[in-house]
């Protein structure tokens, strides 16, 4: 007689032995559940739990309550009175019977005594509950104030983030995804919106947002870096699901070594990074890291490989600049239709969002200080033409990053590139494209 048949007979008789179920294959477990008209989806541990519950009497299935459950315990575990000698267990049960709420540790404690596998199931339920709680907090004062609609010209990145966010839902686990995403690495032009996209991810996903500053991870004493990193990981795991944003991560975790000595600072940084790497590899509480770096090559390959994706954010395109200028005008209580937004966007080639905002604010300031008159397109044109854009300062770095995108080392976050410009010779003849 096969194991499957034996299992079914024992189930029918109500005397299933736990070890027998644990040794059954997934196929045998599902066949057993089908025979009893029970769900067959989920992991093997879920199937085992369902099969073991089949040994409960019809009385319990007809009226699944605490009283009937304890009746099953009394029937299936005749030696359970040893619980009475466990003061902590009796205290928990007395509080439960009096109608008091149990915390997560109490529920887990009872579950582990009932069966070792229950702990894993309770942790999954706990993670799902924290997910729903975080979604509820989204509407109760924890918003970052930035959504994907505020992010202009980065549609490929927004699309990726929208899909990644769905992997944090209980439906994704049920579908078969074994773990949550770890994070994303953003690099590119300073002032191009890396911080904004991190806040938008937390807002759209309904998660908490934790920004980490360099002084919170770097200490003056030996061992401080490791201590701070360990405390950060513990805090994130406790408050998960959460988005952890670390700006200019290379300044904290960059591989800047002396050519001749292995300094104490090098050892401390390596130890802190090892703690982070282990956390990102093993933790599955729902912590999503958003790292930004203006020089990500200073970071170790091991850390870079921990991220699901790497994006390069280039200068905004013509369409994106028009959207940015219009949005900033609306934010400043002005009607965009009263300005030549298209011409302004053409002047603002290779401007970052920060450059555009600075130019708009400068034009407003000049008009305000000129007897409070209304500022015009001409005022904006003047400040746009006088602005020293980021491209003039970081031209070599930007070109290097663009080459990495072309080489497939990272993805482009921008929607499209600028349209090519015709090169014209002295006699107005077509030469080629820029």
C-alpha cells in the first residue's frame, strides 16, 4: 500500500500520525486534500498544515471555536496537562479566556508549542497584517507628500517601481514569489529627482519612509559604524514594510582605500557593509532600500549586485522640461498658459529639475523686488540664460554614465532621449546628426 493510501486511510479514521504527513510528497498531499475537497494551493508547509487539520472531528469543522479546538487538543493530545505546570502558558491562556488581546509574541509562543511549523505560518500572517496596517497609515499622516504623478520624464523608472510595489502584497506571495524585492540603485545627474522618486515609492506603496543621513551611520569610536548599522537594520525590520532611503551612499559605503595600508576606517566600513549585505540577503520582513550615488563605482560589486535594478537618470527631455516648468508655475499660483513654456523648455536644455526651479525662483524674486510686479516670460528667459547648469560641472561624469547605459550596465530612467539635431555645413547643406 502506498504512502498516499495509508495517509488517506489514517485521515479517515482520525488517527493520522504527524511524522507520516511530514514525509508525504507535495503530490501526495494535494491528492489527499482533493479527496477531502480542501484547497490544494500554497507551499508544502501550507499543505501539511491543512492535511493535519483533517484529523479534527466533524464537530470542530462545523463549529471552529476555541472551545471545540480545546476539545480536539484534549482528544488528540492526552498528555497536554503538562501545560498546567507552565506558568507562562497558563497566564496567556487565562488572559485569552478573559477576552484580553494577545500580542504577537504570545500568539507565536502558543503556536510553537502546538506545532513547530506554526511559527512560520504566524510570521507570514504577521507580515501580511503589517502590510495592511501600513496601507492604512498611508491615509493617516505618514505620507511623504510626493506621488508618481509628481515625477516628470522618468516613466520607465515609474513603471518599474509600480510593478515592484505589487510584489509586496499578500497576493504576490500566494502567486509564488518567494521573497520581497531588496531595493534599487539610482545614479545620475545631481538634482535630477532621485530623492523625489524615493519619496514617491514610499507614498505609492503605502509604506513608511526612513531617510538615513551619513552621520547616523558613521561614528568617531571603533565599532560605532557596525553598531549603528546593526541598530538601523533592527529598526527597519521592526517597522517593515518600509522604504529606507540612503542618499549619496558612496560617501558612507564607498571603497576608498589607501594604496599601502588597511586602515581602521577601512575595516570599520567593511564590517558595517557586511552587516548590511547579510541583512539584505536574509531579511524578508519587507525592507526596500533606495540608494542614490553620484559615483556608484566607488561601491563594492557585492553591494551593487544586491539591488534588483540600477537606473541612470539623465537630463530631462524637452517634454519633461515643459511638464516641470508648467508644474512649478502652478505650484507658484501662476497659469502656465500665460507663459511661453515651450520656448523656456528649449532654452533649458541640459537643465536638471533643480536648475529649472532655481531659475523660476530667481525670476520671481527679481519681479517681486521690482515693486512687486508680475513676472513674465521675459523674466524667466533672462534667468534661464544666466543659469549655470549642472551639465557644465559634471560633463565628464555624465558622459561616462551614458556609456555605461549603452553598455548594458544599467537602465535608463528617462522616457526618451532628445531628438537628434541636424548638423549643417557652411553652405547650409546637411552634414549629419549631433
